[in-house]
């Protein structure tokens, strides 16, 4: 499918897909005879992964590294896992901070209501 259809299916803009592609996040996306991107269903899964990682503030350079390692084959599995586990730990820490902030806000609302 073309970039427009891929963008519609994933729920991001064509501009974002093109930006990610130019950033090296899609080294494995096939192109047709005219050089246009030709996305498969498997590619859509990868785009959704990239979208999710960017929404959680994973740097583009890390996502690019994962893509490059993937292209190198199964021998890079452990390196990819390490990058993802590091991001997972960052998200867990952020989640704890958000939970604390929500508790503080709840306490503040209670104080304001009792004024």
C-alpha cells in the first residue's frame, strides 16, 4: 500500500511517515519501480511500534539503532532487547512519577473543596 493508505490505517500523517523514513527508521520498506514506498501489513506493525515509542519519548536515534540491528539479523537480538528494556525501565520510572503527581493533585483538590 502507498504512504497515504498506510498513514490512514495507522492514524498518523503522511508527513510523519516520510519524516521517519528520512530519519532512517524504515530501512526495509520496499519501493516500487518509481521509488514510491510500498508498505506491507508487516511494515504497518513496525510503523505502529515506532509511533508508540515516539509517543513515549524514545529518541529517534534509539529506534534507528533497533531498526539497524534488526536488519543485521538474529545475532543482534540481545542488543535490541537491551535497548527496549532500558526504555521500559524509563517508562516505569516515569509512571511512578505520574502516579505520585496524580496523588498530590487529588490531595490538592480535596483541600480546595474543604476551604
